[in-house]
C-alpha cells in the first residue's frame, strides 16, 4: 500500500509542478520528442493518471482482502478516468476561442469622442470603442478641440496616444448624397 501512495504522491506533485512551472515539463518532453502541449503525454494528463492510479489502488488495497492484482486493476481504471478528464480539460483550454487582439494600428480611421479638451500643442483625452473594448487614449490635434467633439483618429503615435482631427474637418462639411 505504501508504494501505491508514493505513486499517487508523485502524480499529485507532477500536477502541482506543471501548474506552477509549466515550461519545465514542456522542455523535458521536447527533449524526448514527445508532443506535450495538449496531448496524451502532457504533464497534467500523466500526473492525473498517476495520482488517481496510486491513490485509487491504495484505497482498494486497504479496503479488504481483494489483493494486489485487484488493487492495480482498480487503480488503472481510476487512472484512465482521471487522465481522460485531464486530457479533455487541457484540450478544451488549449482550443478555447479568444477575442481578437487589439492592434493599435487598427484604430486609424475610427471615430472617437473627446473626453478631456485637447489644447493647441498639448494633450487631451479621447474615448474610442474598438472590438468591444472601450479605450481612453491621450490625444493631440493641430488645433484645440473642446470636450464632447466627435473626432477621427488619423495616426497612432504610441501605445497610449493618437493624433486626431475633428470629424467634420476629416469628412468635410458636405451632406452625404448632396451635390
């Protein structure tokens, strides 16, 4: 029984270490040329199998006179179930859909609103919604722009600042469909 508990402890340790030091196990599996990403031989799957096998076999072994063979069989069954669950969860997390990343260059041409007045030669603030995310950015303009004005982003100067132009100036004052 002590051997089964030791195997379960090693499996549990592998799971914990893989959560904390994920790259450590991935590096070991890369050296062995084994796909360890979200596959069958990933650290979470192996750790879950060993933990369930060891603790399951120890539980069966201590429950009565079933014998070591029955304990090993029950441990393998528990290990396969837990390993499959870990594999399913790992693959689910690895293949999860995520939002498209926000690229600052994609803001050019977007309409924003001035939230803090933009003085001549200085910075104010604009708010823009891009890909469902509301962002507040520092903004400069050629001429002063009062708060509440709709503007168009004409250039991204850094990760947190843009150049803007009033929407009426950028698009012109002519009505759409006019002559």
